C-alpha cells in the first residue's frame, strides 16, 4: 500500500546556510554556464574543431548545460521562500513542468553517462577504424544522440509522476512523495550507478592501455592530436567515475549506516558541489588540455588589447602633432 508524504512548498522558511550555499553555486555556476555556451558555438563554427570528437563534446556540453539548469527548479529553488512565486507561476503557466523537472534529474543522470562514455568510445574507435571512424561518427552522430535520449527516458518511465510530483492541492503548491515508489526508484538508480561505475572504469582503462600502445605507430602530428583528445576523454571519464563512486558509497551508507550522522550530512552537501564540478568541468578541461582552445581565446584577447593600444597610440600622436 502506498505511503504518501505531502510537503507544502509555500511554507518554506529562510535558511541562512541554504542562502550561502546557493550564492556560492551561483558564483561558479553562472560563469561556467556562459563558458559552456561560448564553447558550444566556438566548436561548431571554427574549422579547427572539425574532428568528430568535438561533435561529441558539443553533445556533452548540451547535456550538462540543461542538466545543471534543470536542477534549479527541480531541487535548489525550493529552499528559498522568494523562489516559490516563480515556481507557482511556472506550474500555473506550464502545468506539470515541475513534476517533469523532478523526473528530469533521472533522465540527465543516464544522459551524462552516455555522453561521458561516448568520448572514450570515440577514442577507441579511432584505433580500430583509423580510416573510417571520422565518417562513421559524422553520419551516426544525430542517430547516436537520439538513441541516447530515448534510452535515458526508458528507465524512469515506470516512475514518472509516481515517485515524486508537484501540483496545486487546495490552491497550495505541494510536493507529493510516494515513499514506496521513491524507494524503488532510488534502488534502481543505485544499481545503474554501480553498473555505470564499472563500465566507465573499464572504458577508461581500456582507452588508456590500447591507445598508449597505438601512439607509437602514429606520425608526430597525429600522435599529438590523438594524445590531446585522449587526455580530455580520460580526465572527464575518471572525474565522472569519481562522482559515481561517491554516490555508490552514499547508497551503501543509506542501507547499512556505515558512517556517523555528521559525516552523512557533510557528504550529502559535498556531493552537490562534487556533482556540479563534474557537470560544469568540461570547458575547463578543454582549456587545460586543448592548446587550440587557449590559443583562440587568448589570441582574440591579445588582438583586442593590441587594437586598443594602437588606437591609444594614434590618439597620442595626433595630440602631439596638433
């Protein structure tokens, strides 16, 4: 028999700790999301990034951008009384949208695995199909992305609108939990998290071992490019693997009470920031490992500075002559 829990979202009170955490999240979140937008269009418009690997990076950027955006109405905004007005407007204007954002958390969990795994699969395919892998990825890119989205929907279909939903009850915005369905959903996510952890570890190690041997057969330019793309792929893959490991430990602790309460509370808060780290990390990984990205950005900055300097010098000469 279902056990429902009702939470009045309009009764939330001011929590100083939540305000500080949200402020910190905004400070690093907004610049990171803007950077993701810049990178998405830069990778799509510049000929330097014609390699099919960067199409997968664009897919990953898109997934992570909307994943982070979705967490605000789904989770974060509920902690602040002033945000309830916006949440009420959203659900009044677009009925069911808040329930959809709740279910979107599960969708993006699976999508993030798919996009992270795709980067490693691309590097492995570069070895086994060195001549045709570029054309195959270009042709299969759109179908692959669609398949990832469809797959990511399937695991949560049975729980959509059942485990958690948000609706107006007697004119009050209310979050409703079905405890039985929610526990079942969380157990399913724990299983997927463990499976994804094993798969990503396997993919990462395989990519490293296989391509390390293959680098010796590449000419110098190809070796340099391949190493760069592999570093990007492996760094992102192992970063996501670390978050999954943390999540798996949290799931075990929920069932077996392995750690004291104070550690559990700290771990829950820290996991939010760690998840953000993974979700927003890709632009910074590109900046660290991709010299083309750094060169383009800093060259543009230097050009602007040079133009400003030239303009200033011209004005100075004109003033001296007059």
